[in-house]
């Protein structure tokens, strides 16, 4: 996040009530709590020294003690309470809680706590400021998948592949469930392909818990490859769709430097070619060469076709 004047002002309004609740808090803890550097927190505290009510005499300024690496506030003026959530913040929190509730069907205690918190959030602000729509996800499959992940068991799936336009039986080791662009996905190891796959939950036609995962399978070393790509900003949907295998993303001038860990390079080659020239392979060099060779072969095939 860019630390502009607006962000700094909002952080300052959050700093004051937090320090009041935690007198003697250290600079290091404040920096960790607000996800900024200690130098930035010190700069914010120096700014607070000069803030207060109109009149701006020592009697109207915020009284703050800042020494030996710890902070306390004696007179916060009118900033003693945390600021209210904006409508956008309420929506984000509400959606997050709704997602958590859908992923917690197998844990009644956790689900109960989430529902209590959701009710509190929905009542903040004006009446009906946040309305929860009925869930469209298949809750029975979510519960089965969640239980398999918790119990470290495999899953037997019947899955509709939109790419191949067929229904196939899969045996997978589930890793995690996650939401992306309003859809629920399952990240899992396909035991037949011996590679990680991502399954759209709404395309699962049957889902049953299988056998316990043996230690050999759990500890089996996967041929994980680390890949670095430059993704043009116009192709940001590639990053959104594949967030489960992306370990880091650095924004640059005209692109995103994306770092991935995966085991299925064949899929990645096809994906790079389908987004060409919007994605460039930085490393490993062998992958860049293979993609270049595939692209050359495809172009040669097109050139070989004689017009009718």
C-alpha cells in the first residue's frame, strides 16, 4: 500500500485509541501491529505531537509521552475511540466472515462464533447496511472436503472438466479450499497425474472420503519447480486465477514479477503460450527455451497450412 497522506492520517487516528488501550506499548509492537517500519511509527508519533483542537495551545494539543522506545497518551482530546468502519470495509469483513462460515461447517464451535460476529457486523452502521445472501456453494461437498483435509484422507471425485468436456473419476489428496472471484476452489494432488491440480467445487459431481493418506505419500518428495515470470499488467487475471501456487508478486513499471512453485510444467507452458506475448519466462532458463521451441513449432505449423 502506498503510504500517502490519507493513509497516514487514518493510521494516526487508529494509533491513538490503540495506545490508550495499551499504555507503555513499544515502538516495535506498534510497527508490527500497523504493518509499517519503526521509523514510520516514530514519524507518526512526531506528527501526533502537533495535532489537537482549534486553538492549538499546549492545552488543546494531544499529550503524548514517547521515550525509551515506549509510548503512552495522557490526553487524546477527541480521538479516544476507534474510527467507524466505512461501508466498503464492512462489506469486505462481511464477505470474509461468510466465506469462513462456509468453510467451517464441520466445526460447530467455530461456526457458532463466526455467526455471532457476523450478526454484530451486519448491525453496524445504518439498518440493513450489510445483507448476507444465501450461499450458492454445495455445502455438503464443502463439509466432506474439509473433513478429508482435517483427517488427512484422500477424496474420490467425479469431476466435470470444461476444457475436455467430459466427466472423469479422480482420486486426490486435498490441500486446501479457497475463494477466488466469487468461486470456491479445491487445491489438491491428483494421484493419477502425480501433480497438483485445482478443481472448481461447483463442477464436482460426486465427492466421497477415501482412505487415510500413508506416510509415504505425505512425505513423498514432490518435483517442485520454482519459476519466475514477468506478467504484463493487462494479464493480471493470470495472477488471480493461479494465486494458490504463487509465492510472491512484485509490482514493476509495466509488469508484475511473479514467483511460483509448481510441479506441472506442461500446464504452465500452455498457459504462457495462451497469454503470449503478455507473459515472459525469467527463470529457469530451460523452461524459457522449451516455451520458445513450442512457440516456434506452432508458428511453423500455421505457416505450413496452405490457403484454400
